[in-house]
C-alpha cells in the first residue's frame, strides 16, 4: 500500500526546519570566529562587498534552489546561469570594490591564508548545501545534475559571504583563490549530489 502524501503545510514546515538548521551552521561558525570585523579594511568596502555578495546569494537561491510554481523547479536556463555565473558575479563585484578602494589591492596574503579561507568557506557552505539538498531531494527526473550544480553554487555564495565578513585579506588574488574558488569546487560537488540525492530513481518492484 502506498504511503500517503504529506500535507502541503507539513512539507513547508520540513523545508523551513531544514533551511534553519542548515544556515545555523555558518552562523555558529561566524559567532565562534567573533563578530564580523573590518580588520583594517575600509568599513565602506566591507559593507559594499557584503551587501553585493548577499544579493548574489539571494539571487542564486531564488533561481537555483527554490521551485517557483513548478514541482521540478525553475527553468533549466535559470539553473545553468546560477551554476555558471555565481562565481563570476562574486568575482566581478569584488573586482569592482577593489577598483573603488585601491588601497585594498596592496594587501599580501600568503598560501596559508588561501588554504584557511578555502577550508572555512567550504565548511560554512556545507550547512546550506545540506539544507538545499534536503529541500530538493528526489525532485528532478530531468536534469538533476544541473540542479545539483545550482545548489552547490548557491551554497558556495553563502559560504563566501560568511568568510568575507571575517577575512582581513583584500587582494584580488586572495579573493579569487580563497573565496571564489570554493564556490567553483562546491558547484562540482553539487553535480554529484544532484546525481545521488536530487535525482528521482525508479522504484523497483520486489521480486
């Protein structure tokens, strides 16, 4: 006998709980690192970049994660744009901020700083990624890998935002290696998640 479908309100509640739990992870890490600080960076630079990356995260989540009016999610073109353009948008806004505040380009960050930001940024993104995967679990029979890539890119944008609030390094090279590179890596991880979690698998009849 087939299991009854959960009421719509129950589904909404489950998604809300998953998202709250997922975003609690980077928030807890952020609080553990201390409150966001400028760390010698121009305050206007930090505020501008944070607001820009917040906008990128919201846009990527809206276009790549939320389903809109369709159970299959938004059009494939939107998900493709999220996967392809999210890292580019983060880099473009960071470059624009660097041009607006030339002093930030003089910063020198070593290899260790790059590695630390990659690691922390990806850890911060794992919570949103798990939440997005739970929200879109077994929902796409057509292009689950593309959906997964969009989920990875969106979660990477949130991880980049959280690490940007704490990282004191501002050189363009460090932004690319330490903050944007993890978004690309998470987009690739999202492809695997799409194949294993987002895809709808045919149910095999018991022999």
